[in-house]
């Protein structure tokens, strides 16, 4: 999270608390509508920017919006319990989560809002590595890598992967300390890394499709950036916005998904040429719309020009105009459930 985003979210939370302290009206007799948004720390900067822009319009002074980002999975727990109106997500909702929501009377409307390039990062001082393929990432970060304290500890595993045609084309690795700081299991960024990078190779190897468990895990992207920046031969991963807003401290490695090394850029992420590109979503509780008409106004606002500006400001990549129109139509039809796969 950038300092600007942190201040913005703090302002929104303060506004929500002030509204609560003032009772159920805005001082002019108009009832306060409270909108609660929680979930992905990756999507949080987008939602926070939209919420601030919405609140800045005088006609919306009676709407108090709280935004926080404990992680996609934790956000869905709150959402499916009926504790929030909108759930930010850096992955699509899982079927089990959808079933829980529906059983609790929560009807999720899925809306894709942007594209992210999950960025593999290291210290700006690390000039020994510039590109890794999925096999390399599995050798260094996968479930078989527990106990590897140096990059070169992964050389033997990398040789096995290469012999089986599973990548690891950038081994042998330097004989330097390997310090990993990355998202924890409450994060959609954790789930996306497993799904896109690790699961295929884990399936071939018959191993657990999860990262090694002996690394510094955090739901806080600032903690991840700091951990990677402080260690000269570090490794980790974050959403693209957190990398691009911290290029003085960390650098992104190119990633080879089978078509050569590709750096994360707005262009390569938008085209999905960058192999760890992924969609970002919000989920709206349809069951709340009749009781909270201003929630409808806010989502309409989110899917208009303000949302596009927020995506740009947060450092992510816009959907194509065709995709934007398709997801806006999905919202307007109030379609409940999984749409995107």
C-alpha cells in the first residue's frame, strides 16, 4: 500500500466512524447509508479511491463508506456472513464460498474491475537474477523447497525438474542467502500464485500445490515490500501496483511462461503476454440492494469513469472497452454467481 492510499483509507474509516457517532442522519435529517467493503489488499486501493471520489460529491454526504483489506479469503468470510456489502477479491470466488454465501442469504454479483500482473520481486541490489520460469519458481518456492536457505540449495531439485521437462531453465542458481517474504494463505495473491505458477508442476510431481511453509508470510503488502527490500538476495511476490509504487526499493524479475522472458508492464499484463496476469473483482450482495439504494448508486459510480481513474491511479490495468461493457451488463442484469470461469 502506498502512503497516499493509506491516508485515503484512514480518511474513509474516520468518516464512517464520525457518521456512526452522529447517529442515523447527516445533520440535515437525511438517513446515513453505511457501505462496508472488505477483502483483497490488492483491490483495496481501487475501491478506496472510488469511495473517496464518491464521497467528495456533495450529494453523497449521507453515505459513509469503510474500506479495508484483510485478504480475499478473509473478506469472503465476512461477506458470506452478511457483515459486508462488497467483497474485494484478487481471485474468483470459490464454489465452496459461493455455496456458503447462498446458504446464508447472501447473493454475490461478480464484477471484474481490472487486470493485475502478479509480480515476482527481489531487492534492487540483486543483480544475479533477472528472469525465472515456472520451474525455477517451483524449485525455489514450492512445497519441496522447505529448508533451502540459499538459492543454490535448489540446484538439485531444479535439475530433476529440467530432466522431466518442467522448466527450471535458469539453474544453477547463485550461492547466496535466500530470504523469502510473500503473501500468506488469507490472501488471494497467495491463491493466484499457487493456481498459476505452482499447481501444474505440483500435479506432475505428485506434491502439495502450495508454497513452502518456511517463509515470512504476511497479509500486509507493505510488510512484504519491506522484507524484500531489506534483504539483498530476497524473493517474493505482490500485485503489480505494489511493485510499481516501490521501484526504488524492489525490482520485478521477468517471468518465462514458456514463450520467453517477459517483464510485467501495463501492455504485457493487458495482453496476458505476461504469464502471471490475473483478473481482479468486486462482489456485490444483491440481497442488500433494495434495503440500500445508495449501494446501487455507488456500484454504478464504480463501473463508470471514476472506476477507470481509480484503476489507473492504483497502478493496475484497465479492462478493454468490450469487457467493461460486458461486466457492466452483468451488474445491470443482477446476475448472481460465478460468471468468469
